[in-house]
C-alpha cells in the first residue's frame, strides 16, 4: 500500500493536517476510547509517574489497530529510513526483543502459521528474524526503542522502530545519550536526567514499568519533526494524544526497551472521570 494512497487522504494525513475541519481522513487511526489516561490516575499524573507493568499487558490491540497498522505498513514500505534504525551493537538485543514479543502475541489474538503470523486484522506478516524491529513494526501498534549503556554511563538510543514519533526525528537521536536526546525539552533538566538514568539503571528483568504522557495536539500520528521545528505546533489542537510507555529489561543482553503505544482521541471520547480530571490537570497544550 502506497503512503500516497493510504487511505484516499494519505498524502494530506502525512502532512500533519488534522485541523478540526479536516479530521475525517484521520478517523482510521483514532481510538474510540483511551485504555490509559495518565492524568486521571494519581499514581501517574505527575513526574515520574511510574507504576508496575505486567508483561501480559505490555502489548495492546485496540479498536484503531487496523487503521494504525495500515499506516505503519505504508511508512515502513516507503519511509523506512525515517522510522527504523539499528546500530550494530544493538542487533543481538533486537533479536532478543523480537523473540520476547512473539511469545506474547498468541494471547492477543494472533495466530502463527508456519513462517507467517496472522494478525488480528487478518494480515499475514512474514516472520523475518533477520529484520526484527521492522517485523515487530508490522505486527504491533507499539513503537520500540532500544537503550543500552554508553561509555559515560548514560544510556544511548541504539535501535528503534518508530512509526509514531511525537515531534522528534529518529535520525537526529539515534546513537545519542539521554540528555542529548531530550535537549529541546525544557522540563528535562539535568536533575531530571539523573533521575531518569537511575530509573533506567534500576529496571530489572521480569519487573517491567509503565508511565504515560498526554498532550493536546493538532499534529498527525506520524509527527516526525527536526529539533529546529519542535516549537512550531499547529494552533488548532482538537485531539488528545496519549503515550502509554513501557520500560522492560531484556534478561540476556541487558538492554532496556522503551516502548510506546500511542492513542489519539477526540475529547468527547473521554469517560466522565477522564473529562472531569482533565479540567484540573496540567496537560500540555501542544507538541
């Protein structure tokens, strides 16, 4: 499927054009409800907002699965260099992650038939262990980033399948340490950076963690922007974007997996509790 033809409005969508009067073409990738609203839970509504994550709940299949996977397929086919990167030192970790995720899929409605995985939307995806991150990107709504120890003791981004970035560009971040990755983010101070590093150091195999971010946005689901353009968000912000972020330690390679499941909804799709708590939250106005 061509990006230019996904769906009939694909070119407009990938341009990030989702102002209120032009949302019809976006409906394919929007959820009808949130599985997680970080501002509505007192455990997650302020930094660092970390809670335990059961690995059985790591991979989600929601009601936007088919539409989001169609977009992921198109991006991987035509914009691979924008959504995928894997440094040599991360190849073993990528294969370990691939095996771990595949083991979780049958419980989520997937079915393996020989060398192919039948997905919840009926697609048959070739199980290509030689391209582990690209294959995972075609199977799940999750984006996956591999973080590994760097020479300075700070974790480096060494691999990723990132189809749904929220205002950042993979090519600018790959191989960089955490502080440099977050340089454009004002709230990511040196003190916060040290706390995040301690968190990454402390993630243990079998004891995954989860946190969330949320923002009002007018950007597309695939919002890949260089650092120089990060502050140029659209004036219209008709949608709420939530990232359900996981931190999982791989037991063999010891890499930390940072996973992102992105959900986008209209405000009217919020539950009564989510809408009420949103009014008093400090939700960011744009990304």
